[in-house]
C-alpha cells in the first residue's frame, strides 16, 4: 500500500506541475531578466507572476540572483493593465515633451543669429 501511495503522489505531482505551468516568457535586459509566467490554481483559475531577477556579483567572486515577484490575479488584470498602459503613456508623453523642449532650445540658439553677425558682406548679396 505504501508503494502505491508514493506512486500516486508522484503522479499527482506531475499533474500539478503540468497544471501550474501554462505559459512562460523571459525578457533579458542587461543584468536583469523579467519572467512572465501564467499559472493555474487548483480551481483552474489563471494568474500571472512577474519576476524580476538581478544578477549580483560579490567580492569573493560568487554570483547570486536577487528576485522580486508580483502575483497578479484575474480580478485585477484589467485594473493592472489600465494602470500600466497609463504609466507607459505618461513616460512617452514626458519623453516627447522633453524632446520638444530640447529641439526648441536648439532652435532658439540659432534663430537670433543674423547674417551680419556671420561676417558676410550684405552688399555683396544685393
């Protein structure tokens, strides 16, 4: 009976493993890697885990990984997606404003220059 119990447990573990791991995607970004994993609960509800993993080098030559995880459940998907989209739009708008300010500064540096200041002979152009 004990042997059958252990086989059943191994089989259940394999089933749980298959059920839990639905989708995985990794994004490498320098020393960081972001993992997006879709998993299932026992009730077959889906949730997302987002993991940031940072590689850390120590003075003794060893390497460790610092991990931060976010668990996002289905009832929060829409709110999270909206907030993330809003944050991305804000960054894009701020970068656009910054780029426009930079262009304006550059343009203003050169708009006040007259041809007389360049040492040209204005009579030669007449």
